[in-house]
C-alpha cells in the first residue's frame, strides 16, 4: 500500500532537508520530480563516499525520483515549471527566502496558476527577522537551537550530535506539515503556503525533554535531574560497552540482580528512590567497576532476563547485521546501474502490515529531462534545441 499514490511533487532543493522529505513522500507513493541546475545539479551528488559520479549521501536521499535538468532562470525554464505546476500537488523548496520570488516562481505566482497547490518553503531561520537571509547548515542550527548545549551538558563545553540531525528532523516536520495540508485540501479544496524553518523545527523537536528545566517559570518549581542524566548510561565491560536504562524500581532491582549486587539496596545512600537519585554519581561509580568484571554478551543476557532495557553498543557492521532488522525486513541490497551493489534502509512505516518497498535508483543528473518535457507537450525539435542551448550554457 502506498497512501501518497497520485500525488505529484516538484522539488527545488540542494542538500538534505527538502531532498529527504521529498524522498519520504515518494517512498509512500508520490511521483517526485527533482529540478536540478544545469551545471552540476545538486552539490550533494559529490559529497562523501561515491561511485559512478553519485555519492552515497545523494543516493540515500533521492531514490525513486525523476531528475529534470533545466535553467529556471531562463524564460523557457520558467515556462516549463509553470506548465508542470498545473498538474502538481506539492512544491518543496529550500532556497533562501525570496530566491523563488526573484525567479518569478514564488508561492503566490505558482498558486495563482494552480490554486490547489501546496507550496512548502523551507528556510534556515524563517522568512522574517535579522537571520532570514543567513545561510544555514546542520551544525549552525544545532548550535542555535540548543542541540550543542544539551549534548555538552555536564561536560567541558558544547558538543554536536555528529549526524545531520536538524536537517532530517526538519525533513520529517516537512512531511507532517505537507500531509496535514493535503488532508485540509481534501476537505476544503484549498491549497496553501507552508513556511517552515530549520531553527523552529530543531527547537520544537528538542524542547520537550531538552528544555524541560527551562519550561516552568515560577519560583516554587521543584527542580529535578534531567532525564538524560538518569536514562543514558554507557557502561564499559571487559570487551565492549552496554547501555542500560533502569528507569523504575523494578528495573533497578533487575539491574542489581543481574550484577548480583542486591545488597546495595541496604546501603543508606540508595535505600529510597529519592536517595538513589541524590547519590546517583556514587551508584554509577560502583556500577562502572562492577561492569568491568563482566563480558558483554553474558551480562546483556542477564539484564534481559531481568527485564532491564539494555543493549550492546554496536559498531556499524553489527547494526546492519542485527537479527531484528532482518525480522523487520528493514534493510535490503540493490544493484544500482551506476553505483553498483548497495544497501538500502526501507521507510519505517508499515501500511496494512506491509513494508513499503524502496523506490527506483537515485537518478543521474537530468536523467528524465526528455521524458518530462515530452509529458508537457514539448516537441522533439523543441527538446533538442533546449538541450543544445543548455549544454552550451553548462559548459560555458
């Protein structure tokens, strides 16, 4: 089942956010056309590990799409977009605020052509205010929305989540907003403009737990230890590491049972929930020494026998080979026509208990240009003339 079947998406983007969002919509059935510049296309094509002229990062964010290679700054390029818009349901764009308007392809103009269009503009910081035109990448948003502060809490200073977290959080937020707008259109017949910033998406995602100590403002607030201090324990064993989260008394009993250390509950420092939290640093020091006496797999088995949430800290290969991913049918291998054999992770949602299969191979730059131009009525001669002009421009 692909619930987005019949929805046409036009993507104007570079890098992660809108690309990943468009791919997720495509995995659920939408037809996605990625509009790429004449010269090199999306620069993400060249970032990181690559083969066949396409990076793994690009492939992971752009499978199942069609690539249209045109110059949207030209009058003919603009006319092509206007023709496509008549049959488009969703536009995703992550250019800086005002860029699409300067090109004559802003939300107001495109929605005047197709009033049912959902236009989602993604920016780094929003369309108003002093930062509106500032370039934004994931580390910048992590710094400004609090991720670096949360990761560095209790350490020497701010730290990053070493992953494009805010880019992808924003992509998921885009998908939720777009599907909500499509639902509204289904009931009302109205399209709309969506304005969404990475900074807002990052703070909204982080806030519930990351800023709970900044939520309540009255003087009589009872302050408590952040959940991150209680739940996130990485404990080194003889041969690796285990993370475990003993969040309630039953799990704490299970933890000490697995370690054969139930006597700690008689210790005055730990004989109540309040004292345990108050002396958590002492308990962790004791547990750290105890974990060093055990090997990972046998101890992990004991923790699971006692219903303690725990996992081995796995390396990359162990993650991809985990039996639970096999049971969930989460991962497959695919022979890409340009990139060769590659691993794909499938979209996580199942519909009617069926896993949505990944889309076709990520496209080569401009791979579907002729097909798309024919679909909007361009003749062979017109297409040949455009391609010759664009090739000359791209080489210039």
